[in-house]
């Protein structure tokens, strides 16, 4: 029955539910028999003129009802007769878990934790000197460690271009405050990091989001915005972007750099996740070093409480006003924090943490792929979060409210929308202190919601 085509006009239910209902109806009527192969999902979507995700969800719903089975490499086959109760039972209410903060998973291995503690104890041997004021930008040893760390991203700046700062946020605040005055325009992705939105608002800057495709911001749109708006900077989070999880490939980075160079546009590169991929594309600061302010925070690749970031400025001259701006706001990076980061980089603990984060993140993403409906979310095997474009008739407010009512926190797309209407989408984070068991429970509950209409799950909210 590879030519099976359901008549969706016969149902007023959401289309994915109609597909499952019509499979059941045609089995009862004998139009489908056990063992029949259903059309491939993309082929049926094309025949019906609907989105592939809708068909995929319809097949998932039919599988939950025991009507069909999916065979890897072969397709979807009719496997059973309709049960009296078609609606799948809701999973048990998940334990309270916050999936709203984008954090790396936390280590549980006693040997790794002991190694981290040893580094902290070693740093503490010089505790008195670390409680003194120090010059802004880090000691020579801290800058050497920063250079070694940045070298993993193909960056080899001179020491006068490297600064140790008290985290990425203060660094971004200082950089954008130098590049743009209140009322002036800064460009960014259409869907961008909420911290950049908050900083722009605090500085009184006009943040303008650029159209994106599957490879990042569109170079033609960037050129058009540069010609029309005379922006003062371009802010980008190009690797495992928060929240879409997109990584801009090298050719697109080069195209963006060419446009920025043509218009003498400074680039602010927030490389928070740049160290997570073992072999990611080169940073923009390696492609256009004379234009790029590179911010390499340690919060996402080591731990959120390690409030330190390494900043590479475009040239030595840029370092003077940058140092003055951050000194005014924060005096200096914490010498104790900087020393701990230096110790962990020097003794290999930072690399061990990175390997753990990569492995655990892959495991958590595998859970999401196993549990959530196929095609229902965007992610990368190394991203800490999922970006879920909600199916009709769900709205982001209804979905966030439903999950919050069960104690599961997720974030609506409004927080990430630079301008224009927000999409019906949510960010779901998989890292932080949550265990795999807690994440599995939350995803099970979420999967049930995604395959039901809001009114069908209201009874368990």
C-alpha cells in the first residue's frame, strides 16, 4: 500500500492525529492489512502538501497506538488492529527539574572531582597573594595559559592582545559600550542569545536581527543592513548557537568576514561553545583578526561558576580603551578564579573536563533522539539544548505553561527574538545538575505533550 493517501479533509482534528485516525479506520475497513508498507514520510508529505514533521508525528502517534511499526532501513508497516482506546496514556508526572538554563553537564566521576579538588588545593597554597589587587588583564602566567587554551581554536595572538576578564558578560558589555553609543545600531542573528539583548538594552543600543538560513546569517542581508543602517558592530554566536544549536560552516564565516571587511564593520564573536566541538570550524577571529573582538568564556566549556573569559582584541591599540572600560566596571578578574583556570589548563584538568562534557552531552542528546518524535526539534550532538518548533495547535505560552505546571522549566522563543514576532518555539536545556534519569522523565512527558493537542493534556496540567 505504498500508494496509500489519507483524506485529511474528513477530519477536523490536528492533521497528525487525523493521519493516525485514518490509518486505524482503513485497517478496520480492510483497506490496510497487517504487513502493508505505508508510504515513506517525505513522499506522503509531498502528496498531501503538508510539512514532513506533521506526517512523522502522525506515524509516531500510530505507532504508539500499536497500529504500525518502524523497521530501520525498510520503512513503516501496519502491525496491528486498532485498540478500543486510541489516546496513549500520559506518562507519570516528572520530577521537578529546571531545563531553562544552558549549562554543561556536571561531573559525577569521583576521580575527576578529586582531580579538580587537588587543583583548587594547589592554588590555595598561594592564597594570601591571590587576595591582593592585581593589574587588569591577568598575570603573565594567566595570559600564557590563555594563549595555550586559545591555541586550540587556531588563535595565536600576541600577549598584549589577550585579556583575562571576569566572565563573558562583562567583556561583551565593555566591547559593545566601546563600539556603539546609545541609539546606534548593532546587528545580530534574528534569533540570538538573550544576554546580548539585555546588554544592548542596558546600553541603549538598537539591536537588529538579520535573516538566517541553515548556515547562519545571510551575507546578502548583512550587506544590505550595512548599507542602510550604518551599524557599529555585528554580534555573533557562531558555534552551537544559543538557542538554535546551529554552527556556521567555514565558507559562510568567510563570506560574512568579506562583507564585514567591505564595510569596515567590527565583529563581536561570542565563542562560548567554541571549545566543545573537538574539530569545529575556525573562529572568525582567525579569519578576520583585524576586525574581530573574540570572547572565549570558560563557563560553558568548564563550568558555569568559573566566571572567567579570555578576550582577544583586534589590535594592541584597542586594548587600552577596553582595559579602561572593564577596569571601571569590575576592577579586575578574580585572581583566585583566574589562577584556578590557569592551573586546570596547565595540568590537563580542563581537557579532561572537556572530554567528559562532550561524552555526557552526546549521551543526553541520544536520549532526546530516542524519546522525542522524529523531526520535532533542532539540535547538535554536542549542544546543551534543543530548539523545538512547536506543532500546531500548540503555542509557546501554552507549552511553557504546561511544562511549568509539572515542575519542568523551559524557555519560550520571546527571550531570543531580536526583532519582529517570536516563533512558536521553545528552548529545552539538557545540562546542569539534572541527572540523565530526570532528563529522561521530563522528555517522556514532553514527548507525550508534543503528540497531543493542548486540550488533550489539560487534565494533567
